[in-house]
């Protein structure tokens, strides 16, 4: 294809405007709206894989826009009443179609590439963990927008009606939402079978920093989208009803092959990025490779907390601090990951996320003495009773009673729940105080009692 001709075609078409609309819509959504993409360890600029998955999730409205803009471009010859004139020229129809298709494909591809570049610049400055595993996610996103624009272009040429672009946009939006995935219990779910849901280029919300798409998903979606793009191009060159019918063949073949490749088991859709989850340690304190930059801040407070835990719990004390890697879902009701030999920290937990120095030591100490039993995703830092119990046990080791920051519970609520228990505990003989602290620890680790009640003189259930 002649580059000069392609450049002229791009200026004559709506491609520059289409690219600007797609990019502006995506950027406005990410920066003007507040959501899961703007907070926590899985926010869109925190890690490479999260950035790629969050930009893919924007296809829920970018893909219908690309289809509609392609259809609008497909109406151009009909609106200018040049269709019959173009058929009389000696230039092959496929050459003209290739020029139009190239100009149309450039717009969504450029818009998405600029969006990914915007995210990549921010991720590069925020994390030391770099890898190329995110590239297939973004490349399939580019292909999805190009294929959608091509399909819209072909349909717009075949059905030259002013209603075609808006009808296609609505149909594409409804389709992507019907097939749209959500992740619950770390398993993708949708209203249709998993293989069919994966025909949608849209990914669900990113709730797990360590999750990435499996290779089978990349391959299956690539085959399906290539078939879609081929059908769009074939419709662009078709001039007879029979040719338009045959143009559907790549789409159907691509769908058939993709359904054979795409995983039927939802648990094979997302897989743990083993490289990101690998442990990086400073003595007994470990974090994931993805959060290696946080190890320096956690190491000394973590080691100090372990020494304090050993002084209180003796042989029952945890011997290490490590970042938890168990997957969680937004509707979890099961207890979070727990261990009798390690203090598990979660950088999404408000107690840990922004704490430094002595505050971080106190938070790790509290998590080691009385780990929470309610799912973190259900209540970011545990129930009020759990936080009050953590405040009591940590303050018993360190001194004065203090509430925790970074939780959903106010300082006054924490103190109101903790102060009576603290007062009663401190009035007991030393041996009884130690016994209650250890009993509360045992109950919290096993989730078979309420630590605050035990500290107050109750018994485990």
C-alpha cells in the first residue's frame, strides 16, 4: 500500500477524529471517575499487568465506538454518491478497500496505543518490577479495536443506511455486556458459558494484582478477532449478495476455532503470574517480586515485630513476615489466608498500606497477635471488634492504648470498643494478662473465637 495514498486517505476520512474521540473518552473515564482502577495494589498505574487489564476493560465502551466509527466511514461512498463511479475505474476494488481499511484501522490502533503508553509511563515510574507478560493483553486489545472498526466498515458499506452506525453501536454494547466477565472467588463468571463469554474482548475488573490471562485466552481471542477483521474486509469488497454471504466465512471459522482453543473451565481463564508472586526476602521478611520496592520499608519493622511476638508468645510465635498471595474475590465470606508460622501482610490493607516505621511495626505486631478472620475484601481492615482487639494487644505490648489509622472505623469508635477491655486487662495480674493475650491469639489464628471477648474475660466458642 502506498504510504502517500494512505496519508491522503487518512486526512479525507474521519480517522483523526475517531482516534481523538476514543482516546479522550478513555482518558476522561480513568481520570474523572473514581473506581477500583484508581486505588489499591491493582490500580491501573501500579503494575504492568494491571495497566494492561484495566485498559482492556475500557473496551466495554471503546469497542462499540470503534464499530460505530467504522460503520460511519463505510457510508462515505454512499453519501457522496460515488459508488457507481468507483466501479468504473480500472483500479481493483481490493486496492481501494485496502486503503480505506488501512486508514480506518489506524485510528483505533493509535488511540489505544497512546492510552497504553500513557499508562506505561506512569507504571515505569511507580514499580521496579518490569516484564513483557503484559504485552499480549494489550496487543489483543489493539486487534479487538481494529477488528471492530473493520467489521463496522464492512457492514456500513453493505448496509448504507444512516441508522447503521447507531444500531451497530447499540448492538455491540449490548453484546459486550451480555458476555462481560466478572471475577468472583477469583473465578471469572458470566451469564453464558465461559468459552462464549471469552469471545468478548472486554475483561472484567482487576481485583488481583497477581492474576493474568492464560495463553489459551490470548490465542483463542486472536483467532476470533482475525476472523472478524477478515470478514469486515471481505464485506468491504463484496458487490453481490452471494459475495456478502461468503464474506461471513472467516467470522464463522474464526469463532469455531476460537471456541476449541478458549478454556471451558473459568479457573483456566486467569492464572497466577508465578514470576510476580515469587518471594523476595530480607531475612525472615518477604514480599512478592511485584512489590520488591516495599521490602526496604517493611524489613526492619517486620523484624522488630517478630522479636516482640516471640517475647509474648514464645514457641507459638510466628517466625517470618511475608506478603500474602492467596487469591480473593469481592464477595468472599471465607476467612482470608492465614498461617501459624508467618505474619501475613496485605498491601491493600489500610493498616499496612501507608504505615511507616513504628506505625508499621505496630500494624505487623497486631496482625501477628490477632489476625483478622473476616475477609479483607468484605471489610478492608476487619470488623470493628477485630480492629479493637488488635489495638488492645498491640498497645499491651508497646504501651499506651492507641487506635489504628487507615481503617474504615473511626478512632473514636475504636477507642470506645477497646478502652473498657484495655482497662480490665491491665488491672489483672501479669500472668493472667499474658494468658489472655495468648488465648486471644489462638482464637484469632483458628477463627474459633472472638479475640476481643476473650481479652475481656470470655471464652472461645
